[in-house]
C-alpha cells in the first residue's frame, strides 16, 4: 500500500503539469501524486497505448489527465506535447523531465551510437522539453521572483557523483542534466521567475531501473543498498512545487536513502576506539622521549 501524502490535498489546485516518461514507473507515480493534490496532468511517452491507459487509470481516481505520444529526442514531438497540454488545459505550470533510457554496458562494448542514444534521450531531451515549455512556464508566473513562475523538475541520478561500473553513458548524461539545472535556474529563475531543480533518485522498487541495473537474473538484489519507493520521489517532487519549496532553485536533491555516501567500513567501531587512542598515546610518548634526548 502506498504511504499517505504528507501534503495538504489542494496544494496544486489549478496547476497543470506535463511529465515526460509519465506513462509508467516514477513518472506516473509523480503524476498520480500531483493529480491527487489538484493538478491536471499530461503524460508524455513514446508508446501511445501506455500513456493513454495510464491517463485513463488516473481518470478513475477523478484526476483530469491525458496521454500524449512523443519522443523527447524529436523537437516537433516536444513542441506538440506542450501545445496539446495548453490546448487541453489552458496553461502549463510544471514540467517534469523524467524520460530516460539506460542499460548496463562496459565502456569498451558501448558503441558511439549507444552513447548518443542515451545522451539524446536524457540530456538533449531534458533541454528540448524545457525549451519547448519555456513560453508557457514564463506566462504561468507573473513576477520576477523565483517563487512566482513555473517549475521545472529534472530527474537525475547519483551515478556521476563518483563513478559507477558500466554506466558511463548515463553518468555523462545525468552530469549534463545537473549542470543544466543550475544554468536554467540561474537564467530562467532570474529573468522569468521559473524555478529549476533536480531529484536524484536511488534504486526505486518496481521500476525498470532496478530490474535492469541492480537485480540478478534470479531477482535478488546485487548489492548492499537501500531500495526506495516511487512515492519517495513523488513526495519530493510535490515539495519542490509546494509553498515549502519556493526558495529552492538550482538544487539537485539526492533521494536515495544515503546510498551514494555509502562506503566500505574498514575497521569496526570497537577497533577504532582502541587503536585510535592507542596511536595518539604512542605518538605522544615518542615525542616526549625524543624531546628528552
Ligand atoms: N548494451 C549495449 N548497447 C546497447 C544496449 C545494451 N544493453 N541496448 C541498446 N544498445 C545500443 C544499440 O546496440 C544501438 O547502438 P548501435 O546502433 O551502435 O548498435 C544503440 O544502443 C541504440 O539502440 P536502439 O535499440 O536502437 O535504441 P532505442 O531508441 O530503440 O532504445 C534504449 C533506447 C536503448 C535506451 C532502450 O533501452 C530504451 O528505450 N529504454 C527506455 C526505458 C529505460 O531504459 N528505462 C530505464 C531507466 S533507468
């Protein structure tokens, strides 16, 4: 069962959100939470049947939603998704750039076209959608303060904070996205009152990301990691869009249970307590002895 939202039910009343990668997984969960808090939502994805069915399922909850088929790698599809949003619901306030592609591949097996494919979906797609939405996101906000315009949320990752085996392509793409988050936050925040932030999810249960990247063939998880829920990401997205997030611009928040800061424990706490003090004692003794010479 999904956890209850911690936000007031009407915080997105009157708002319209467009989500790429919105037909399934994390994107659909964000859309669901947005809808439950009053937003009308547009789900963009490559497969028409998937986005249409997802929109229909939201409709059964009383959420106003439509699906739009499109590929974020194509500028015309991005422009079309934005236009359909405005035609259907009259405005656009929130863009979530969630469309992503990934697979494990050793660097030496990664063709330049495979690298380009992921860069185009993740990084270029994020830019093209933001570019397509700009006109309406500025109109959504009437003032010059960061809290008065529309909101963009870029879905990133933590892979590139150091390096991750077999993830060169996505690490490069997500690093580009984080850089874009800051640049757009600076320029569009200052000039148009649009807040641009990122969320860097860790491995999230029941998503293709976990199935493709961290699960063995027999379904067991490959590493010692904490798995999150889709709702963890959805509630963070809600926070960024809420009054509580109005002073946040240009930030990318890791939402991963602290996986990215995990590191190997080389000594037990007990061992450290003993030898750390012991070392200091010996050092002081050695210093005292040498000063007497
Ligand atoms: N390992 C290495 N290379 C791979 C690969 C893999 N597992 N899967 C695809 N590629 C390569 C292809 O061989 C091709 O390169 P080439 O022309 O040099 O042979 C290139 O990537 C493009 O593949 P293609 O299947 O034509 O691209 P696509 O646009 O149909 O699919 C992907 C895009 C590959 C990213 C696909 O995995 C996808 O659509 N993913 C969306 C969902 C997803 O990944 N979600 C997870 C998010 S964490």
